[in-house]
C-alpha cells in the first residue's frame, strides 16, 4: 500500500489493509502444497518418491592373463556387505544383449592440458567409436575447466558427437574435475535406464572444485556409475618415462586410479594413440563381458554410513580376479518413475 493512499484511509482501516497485504506477501512465499489425489483416480503428472533399496553390481572377472572369464553362474558368487552375506536377487551374464550402455565422456579443458587438445579430442572420439554400438547405446559429451559444460546430451548419432567434440576451441582457467563428476552423475547418470559409464579424459589435476575426491566417488557409487579414466599427462609423447608402461607416477595419477578403482573401473596411463586404442578395445570387451548382480541389503538402516562391498568366488579360486565397486554410502535416494 502506498503512503499516499494510506493517508486517505481511516487509521483502523489502514492498519487492517496493511496486515492483509503483509499476510498475502507471506502466503505468496510459502510453497504451494501438492493437491491430494482423489481416491480411485491416478494423476499421471504426480511425482512418486520410491526409496532405492537394491544394490546393483557390474562385476568383472579376469584370469591371470587379464582375459575375461565367461560362463559363471549366480552360484559362483558370494556377496558380502560389511562382512555379512547377502542374498542375490537377480543375475545376468548377457549384458551385451540385454541392457543399453549410457556413457558420459568428460574432457578436461583446463590450462594443464594446453597443447593436448587435439590428442584429447581424438582420444574421446576413438573411445566413442570403439565402445558405443550404433542404435543401441547413448553418449553425452561435456567439458570441464572453471566451468562445466554439456555440449551434447545423450545421443546415438556419431555425427552430432563428432561435431560437439571438435567444436572445443578454448581452454578455461581452472580445473573442476570432482565437481564435473558430481554434476554429471547427479543430473544425468542417476535416471538413465541402462548401464552407466563415465569416461574422464584428463591429466587428473583438480584446482577448483568444491567437491572432494570422496564426494565424487560417493556420487558415482550411489548412482551406480563406473568410472574409466584416460590420463593425458603425456599427450602424443610416448617417450615420457613410465607412461607407456602404465606406471602411477604422482598424486594426480593416484587420484585418477582411485576414482576408477573405487567405482569398479580402470585408469589408463599411456602416451600414444595406438596404446589408447588398445585400452579402448579392452574397455569395450569388459563392458560386454561383465556380470550384473543385484541384491537387497539386509541392513535396512539408511543412516549415511559407508557400506563396504566384497565380492568373492564361491570356490575360492585364487587364479581369478574379481572387480566391482568397493561400497556405497547408505542414503535412501529417491527417483521419479
């Protein structure tokens, strides 16, 4: 109410109007409650929160030579959560046929990767062309520096992905690696219906994130996203000591390795395109050879504590190696069906 108008009203009426105006203002700030559905009817637009209680584990089994081991059954696996045996509910060994693959390819465009842009772009596209099946799988492409940018949402069209990857021209000023993992896992990977993979093309250095490496691992584990990392610390220079052999040289390398291993993936450290292509082929074969297991945890208390997962083979075969994510934080995430 304007002061001019108030002076023409009786004091009591002015006070009443002022209280009414304030009440309307306060009411406008309150969130509107959702309408209650009429019994016997369904609102197709209604949002239903469903607590997620199942844990889904993509499991890779390899022999001493690193070859994938096919032909295992549900009875070959023992699942432990905090050392407590879990009952397997579903088991699948035909992932290449059953489920589409959703891949988020994230490319580092920070100052530390200057001079390696072409190498990174060709690496990203080679991965997409090697791993992704046309008309079956979906890929998105994004970049991260001091900003996190989605350049192409999920698509199966290689021409759109190629255009997005090679459209990158400028580098940023910082590196928000962990924030990028958090944002894409939370906003994109959480709700997709198939298997979820995030590929990092980076030298592993983070200089700008609000999130920590543990935050990034946590969100990847909770959204059932497997991280694979391609280190670009050498670019096209295959003469960098240790790079060709895949050695872990410094803190950045160790963090890339941790991101991958804690979520069930692998980090690759290489310095030439030929080695990269072999790495991509290995990832592609792994994603087709995985087993998928789900279980309903016996511990129903979703109190935010970390639950450690161990997957073993029932016959205790020491010649085989089992790899999956190492655990998850027990938070009752919700989804909108």
